[in-house]
């Protein structure tokens, strides 16, 4: 007797084509919004910053801290003040704005450790005089007025906007340690 073959038909899982329009809809809108924001903030560069060198920066450094920078430091188990001092080889004063504190409070119970760290007395509080609590706009307006800050952030969109402003260094968390980009003398 001959064996009967079972006719098993396997169904192929249907996948969406990577070039499908439904996947690119959100990306196009996000990139348009980011491009509009980039073109809005285009300051006239001072002639003293011709080679991207900012003479108002010097020890003790003033570091303006963002929400996600604190969260990344917690995830990577980095003490913020000690990490800044090891990164910059000098004394640092971390500053936090009212908008960043409001953003941390809005995030709720999940980010209570970040809120507790931000309320530490070693962080200097900067009062905000503008309406709303959007931290990115607050930080951008602060560094446009006074370029004596190093901005500590891991937010990609905020980094893009800060890079458009000459002479403002960016501190970020990478490879489980703090790093600085665009700071003359440490490069």
C-alpha cells in the first residue's frame, strides 16, 4: 500500500510593503513640523562667534538640564552633578527651569525619582516669565537671550534646534557616560 500524502497548505503571513503610504504618513507630518520650527528660529550669528567659539563659557559651567537628560541619567545609573564634573573637568552648576519641573510633575508617578533628583538643592531653579509649560521652547528662549549655558539634553529634535544656534554646546548621555559636543578645549 502506498502512503497517502496529506495536503497541508501553509498560509503565508501577509506583510505590509515597507514603501506603503500608510507607514510614511506620520513621518512626513513630523518632518514638516520640524522643518517649520527650524526655519522659525534662525538667529543672526554674532561676529565674535565666527569660529563657533563662545568666550562667555568658562568654569564654573552653567548647565541647563532637560527632562529626558535626567531620565537617561537615571537609566544609565549616572550621578548627574558628579558626571558633569568628570565630563567637563571643572565645577558645574546645574540649572533647571520651572517648565522642566512642571513637565516632570505632569509625567506622574512613574518619573517620581527624576522629580526627586530635580528638587535636590544642588540644582538651581530658574523662574519662567512666559506663558505655557513647554520645556523645549523655554530652553531655546533662555539660550537665545544668554549663551552662557551648556544645554544637557538627549532629545533629538531639541538637539537639532540647538545646533542651529552658534556657540552653544550640548551635553548628552552616550555609552553610559556624559559627553559634550561643540565645546572648544575639550574636543
